[in-house]
C-alpha cells in the first residue's frame, strides 16, 4: 500500500524528534565538519531551509550528512532522515512534476520519489559532485523518467491482444499503449517524441536531452510530426 506524501513527511518528522534520534545525532555531529555547530536536528534543518544562508554553506552541510549516511555506522539512517527532510521542498517539486508527467499512478509517485531519493543519496559519488542538492534532485527526476520510458518501451512491443492481460486498474496505461500504437503507425520513430511532448507534458528540451538530439533537431522533428498529424486528420475528417 502506497503512503501519502504528507504521511511520509509526518513520519520522518516524528522519527527526528525522538530521544534515540537525538542521541544518534549527538554521536556523529562532532565527527563531520560544520555539524557540531548545531545543538539538535531541528536547528540544522532550520538552517538548511533558510533562504539567506549561502548556498556553499548548505552544500558543505549536505556533504557532511551524505558522508554520514553512506557510512557503516549506526548513525547512517539518522543522517539519511535528515537529508530527506532537508531536501523536502525540492523532493516535493519533483513529485508534483512527476504527477503532471504521469510517470506512474498518482498514489504510487510518493513512494517512488522516496525510494529514488534514498537510492540517490546512498549511492552519490561525492568526488564527482559540486552542487549536492541540485545534482541529487536532478538524478531522482532523471531516473524516474527513464524508468517510465523503459516501461513504455517494453509495453509498446505488446500485441493488442496482450492488453487483456493488464490489470483492470491500469486503464491509463492501456489508453497510453493504444495511443502509442496508433501514433507509431502514422509517425514511425517520431511517435515517442510527440507522445512525450503532447501527451505527457515534457518540454522539447527535456526530450532532446533524453534522446541525445540537439534542440534544433528535436524541434524540427516535432514540427514535422505535427504537420503529418494535421494532414492525416484533414484527410480523415
């Protein structure tokens, strides 16, 4: 069962306020540069959420938390919880964009974002990153988009008779497959481009990045595909 977004946040906040959590914070805060300046988790989170704090200061604090979260010590989960709460506004923005893009069922996106965030933070290569928050959030969104594209790529190979095997709750997925089938017959390789922009709400620049094309080439392909669609509709109606 998927958790609601606010339920995840409430749970993290409750965990961060417990006595055991504060004891774990005390154990590792003096080990990592900058964290010792904060007497408790709430003070650290408040500092990270303030607009007036210099970005590089926040970056160093996030770096320290990620080092702790990637350690083998007992405080790793404590640091991960603080990271999720620190990045919550950005994670919420990713969630909202994912809903608009229909990357998965709305009631599953909250859990997907949380899972991707946990994986991104645990596996982040700090030596290759300068801007912690921006990189993590971008990676989360990129991986969710790629996961959806892989699902669509696999599903688009299904024969129309195979649609009956899909669960009844996947009506949106079935409709999407039918759209893709019809567009593919008409537009060929440009069907995925049109579907991503016109149906799923991606920008042409985002699609260009995923397809490895230039913005100019993507724009021309999209315009050409739209002209073909208009011509097909005019001939039919």
